[in-house]
């Protein structure tokens, strides 16, 4: 059974860098066709942050592209997200997600439980 | 890029059917059959209920169905049950981007 668990600081100061990891159990982090990060500001809808594909190609939300880094850490079997120069608008629950099967469709079949990150001084 | 457009809320009585629309453009929904739908209960992560416009993951009730016409995708829930009360989100995938709708709150009266 694939399980995803996000972790990282729950509080980040404005202008600093938000850093999160997504620990993967029950599967290898390198086998899915893609991984994604998605966020959800309190009381609002979902927002796509970016994808990383098998092989390392990335796509990012144009509104976040200049501030986002997504990478895969095979040695620790985890996914990471870095978002620089954060502001209050980056306060959200952050999720990692992947497809249902390694070579499957483009729906988010597995999600982590999410981690609330608050940007505040 | 613009988000997909969903109604903010819909409602229905137990046993009834409801449909939630998700409108995009010819650059996303209209040109790709990669629309997915998610159910989200309060405080929980979203759960995939429809992928590739029409397909249901194993374990998802056949009361949930998806369709598409032009630039608009739709989710239909038949035989409404109290546990269907939740937020529903649509998403589209293209080779360069993903979009989400704003989410729809379903109330089962």
C-alpha cells in the first residue's frame, strides 16, 4: 500500500524559503511517471504547484515558477519542495500526490495527508 | 492561466441526482481527455473519483460518473447519499500545465 507523508516546518517567516519533504512508503519514489505538489489555502480551492516527471523534467504553475524547486531524493525515497521568498499568500495546506499506478493516468490517485504551513513573522 | 470554472455550490435530496459542471477552454478541457474529479471531506485530503473524463478507480461507487462536451466536463452523482456531502474539485492536465476548478460544495438536504 503506497503511503505519502509530508513533513517540514509549520511556520515560515516572510521572505524565507519554505522547504517540505514527502516520505514515500510502500513503493519507490523513482518509479511513478510523475509526482506533484498541490496546495490549498485555508477555506479555498486546490492550486497546482508543479510536477516532476520520471527522468527529472519539471513543469510549474506559471504564477509560482520563479520561486519553486521540486526534486526527487532516491536515496531517502522522498520528494521535496522548496518555495522561496514566501509571503502571507503562501499560507496553505501542502500536499504531495502521484498517479494510481506507475505508468498510469494523470489523475492524482494517491495523496499525502497534507501539512499546514503558515507564513507569519 | 485561468482556473477552471465550477459552481460554488449545489444541493440535492437523498436519492436524487446532481450534476456539477467544470468549464475550461479549447486549450485544456476541449483538447485533452485528461479531466479528473476529486471528493474532499472537511479536514481530509482529496480523493480521486473520476479520471480521464469517464473512468472510475476501483472501489469508487458507480453512482459517480463523468462526461465531457466541448470545453465543459461534468460530474454526475446519482442516488445521493448523506456521505456525498463534501467539496468536489475538477482538474485538467495538459502537457505543459494542470488546472483546478474553484471547487463546489455539495449539500445533501
